[in-house]
């Protein structure tokens, strides 16, 4: 699922991606958690989400799980998160 097309101008390198657009809490976090389990430690997961609460949710998720939120941005009402697996 890498190389998803989006309009972010500050694209970061990533190893896997999850498109959680249109899903509400807690589904974006659950999809991210499942995807993180499939990648290696140190790899980066990109998550696209449209739920306005996802910014707060992903910050809390990173703190609670030890995964690192290495980047986040917003473009066209889509939040883009980059999580590095611990």
C-alpha cells in the first residue's frame, strides 16, 4: 500500500500506508495498530484520516504505545500522520 497519491507537499518517506479517510474514532487507530504489527521496528507507517479527533487520538496513541509520531500535517481536511514503529 505504499505510494498512495495525496496532495501533501511535505511528503515523508514511509514503508506502509493506511487510508482511514471517512472512518471515525476508534477505527483509524485500530487500522493503524493492525498495520504497525505488520511492519518492522524502525519502519514508518503513513496514516490518512479525516476524523477531526484523529490528531489528539494519534498523539495519545503514540504516547501510550511507545511508537513515535515522527510527523503530522493537514491538507484538504485530511490529516496525515507518520508513525515509526518502536
